[in-house]
């Protein structure tokens, strides 16, 4: 212990204290402060860059999600439009079918009416002709009767054959 | 690449060992003697552990049998009874036992065991008592540029140049190149592993400058102590005491109300025990903490130097029993491994000192949650 105390040099202690004080001051002013400031700046720069990258990534994801949503909507709209078109088509087809049916029915009715009218006219005509023929036959029969009995019969037969031809 | 750098390190270490061996073998003890015997080795080692007034690299015996010393003198600055006195250490002619008297400023000075004594007026030479203490001379306040101060200045200059150049690099670029690329991770290491966790996120910045300075100061000086230059700066009590007192002043000045409250009037314990605790806490804060800091660093580094030099000295002390070759081989092997461990210790002690300083500061500025 005595040797230790004897070895302790107060002069060296004073010089060391002064030098250390000076060294700390110089190092802090010219080295540590600028170094630590730059390191901090750099670190916060890196931090900011990382955060910006993270944000960009998130934004990108949002954009992607938006795109997906838009795409989905567009698809749904297309579906809807197609469906509507199909419905319209079906409706048009059924409408026109109905219309055509109505028209056809009408035409058929008209045709039937015309046919009925024709038929009636034809029957009336036939009736007239039969009446005329009957009158003529009666006339000829009466004329023949007036001459020959055989001839009268033959005439009636002929007449009847004529009617068949008609 | 890795293998190459490993073998390079090995070569460097062996060179360091050989250089130390040379320095030891050819150094002088008193004036004209080579170090050979056990006592001389012990004295040489103890001499090396101390501070020196000149920068001595090695000595050798020339062809004519004359001792030559290689090194350079350092200025001696003394605060004497006649005021400031300065002269160069070469005036003592490497004498260390008080036989060479230097007259300056009307006063006589002698150097005994690396201390400078001022002789009483009228005395022409130093007289010693039985315990080899000077009786007619007293120590003076020695502000010399000793070897340790030289080392401090050298390391301070190196640190300043290295780190201010790193600081300047940041003005031009974001990422330093060259040597700065090595220094930057070290700075970040001290900040993130020592300052931040121990002091806390909010307040660490104020103290990081001090911690960085102390860390690199101690580390570089420790490493410098392992070179053959023979610095033993961090093994000087005065240096470690100055460092420890800086830490003491910092945590005492920046201690907040909670810190003093816990020292002087510990909450949560019975009133009667509080004064007793206060005494213990005060002793802990003002004496034990700085004392542990200063002794730990001093003891580790001094012990490291003594062990390395003792192992190198095996070459001489075991010469007879192991033959020259055997003693040299054993010495080289052991000192090689101890030097490797000392490289680790150099970092470890710097880390521990800085870490504990940060811890003490952190305890002083910590904000307690009030329950």
C-alpha cells in the first residue's frame, strides 16, 4: 500500500486531468458530435425510407384491392347486362310469337269467313243451276213427252247423265 | 485470405515478443549493467511498471564495452519552491538513484526511482537513511512530460486525427470509406451496447461523448502498452484515478432528485435504518464506485505487464536448469499465449471501465416510477 501511494504521482494526476479534459472537449466538439449527428441522421433516413417503402407497399395493395373490386363490379355489370338482354330477347321472341299467332288466327278466321262466303255463294249458285236445270229438264221432258214416249225416257236419262257430269 | 491474415498476426506477435525480449535483454538497470539475475529482473520489471522521465527504447553494449542507450529525452517541468523550472531529462544521464545532481534555477534536483527530489538548500548530494529514503530532499510537484504523458498526448493526437477525419467524411458521403469504415462500427458499438442500454434512450446522448472518449482512450493505451514501446499509461494509478474521478464527477453532478433521495433518505425502509443506509450509500457512491474503477483498471494492466515480462524473463532465470534453448522456447511459448490473452484484456478492461461508468451514470439519471 505504501509503495502504491508512493508511486502515485500528483503531478501526473494533474497533467492527466487537464489533458483528459482537453481531449474530451476536443473529441466531443470535433469528432463525436458530428459523427453521432450524422449517424442519427443516416439512421432516421433509413427508417424513413423503410417506412416509405412500407407505405408504398400498402398503397400498392390498396390499389390492387381497388382494381379487384372494380373488376368484380364490371363483371357483375356485364352479367346483369347479358341477363337483361337475354330476357329482352326472350320477351321479344314470345311477343312476336303471340302477335304472329294472333295475326295468323285473324287471317285464318278471315279465310274461313271468305271460304264460308264462297261456299254459300257456290251452294246458292248450285241451287240456282239445279233449279234452272230442273226447269230446263222439265221443259225438255215436257217437250219430248209431247212427241215420243221412248224418246222422252231417253232424254230424261241423258239429262240425268249431264247432271252427273256437272 | 483468413489464413493469410492469421499468419500475419502471428508474425507480428512474434516480432513484438522478440522486440520485448531484446529490449529486456539489453536494457540497463543502473547505469552500465545488463539484466541477468533474478533480482535484476524483478527490479527491471518494477522499474518498467513505473512512469519514466525519458523515452527509452533499448540499450546495448558497444564494441568498446560502453553502454549505449537508444531513445530520446523528454522535458521535465517542475513546480518548485522557486517557481516553475524546466530542463530536459537527458541532464540526469539515465541515472535513477540520486547520484546525478542537476542544478537549475538556484535549486538542486536528483532523480530517485523515477521521482524527482528537490535537495534542501546547502546540501550537495542526497543522503539516505536505512530504508533508502532520502533524508535531505523532498518530492516536488512534477508536471513533466513523462513517458505516460507522452503516451497520453500521442494517443490523444491519434484519436483526434482518426475520429475527426471520420467526422469530416460524413460531410461528403453517407457511408465512410477506408479506415473510417473500421472506426464507425466501434463508435456504434459503444453507443448501442454501452451507452444506450445502461443510461436509457432519453438521456444517453449527453454522456456518449465522454464514454466514447474514455473507451477509445483506455483501449488504445492498453494496446500501446503491449507494444515494445513499453508504455504503461493505464497501469499508472494517477491516470486511472483521473479517469475514475471524471466518472464520479459526471454521475454526481448529473444525479437527479430520485438518485439523491435513494442515497440520503431511502424510501420504503424504517426511519431508524435510513441514516445508517445513507452512510453506506454515500460511501458507495463517492468512494467505493470510483475506487473500484480505478483499482480494477490499474491492477489488471499492471498485472498483465508484470506477467508478460516475467514470462519473458524465464529466458534468463531458468537458463541454468533448462539450458538456453529450453528456457527460450518455454518463455516464448508462455509469453506468446499470455500476450494473446492480454490483447483480449486490453479490450475487456476498456469495455468494463466504460460499461461501469455508463451504469453508474445510468443509475444517477434514471427516472423511477412512483408507485
